[in-house]
C-alpha cells in the first residue's frame, strides 16, 4: 500500500537547514530517502512536514513485510519545485 501526500507550492525563503534537507533529497535520486534516514541526519519531523506542505517534497507511505511483521515507513522525495528552490 502506498499513499502520496503533496501540496501546492508556495513562495518561501529557504533557510540553510531547509536547503540542506532538500540537497540530501536531491542527492538521493529518484528513490528518495526514508523518513528515518532524514531524521538520522538531523532533519526534524516538523521540517519534513513543512517541505511537503510547501510542495518542495512528497511523502509516500509504504508497507514492507519482514518475516511475519508488517513495517510501515515513509519515503520522502524532492519535487521539481524543490529542485528549482535549491537552484535559485
């Protein structure tokens, strides 16, 4: 099961931390990063939510089966608007 969360892009100044988070996502390529990976890099949940809300990233919730257990995780990917934001 996979769900995508997106929002309409808004004009907003990028802080150094937001730019850094988008650069991590851009370097991750088309598969993006898991939310846990970004959290390990020091990106906060609030910042991830803001990036998605601002249309700079998307979040896909996925489920993986490991043995008998199902594990849910989020995969975060940069959008075209996010790429443009770090190019400016």
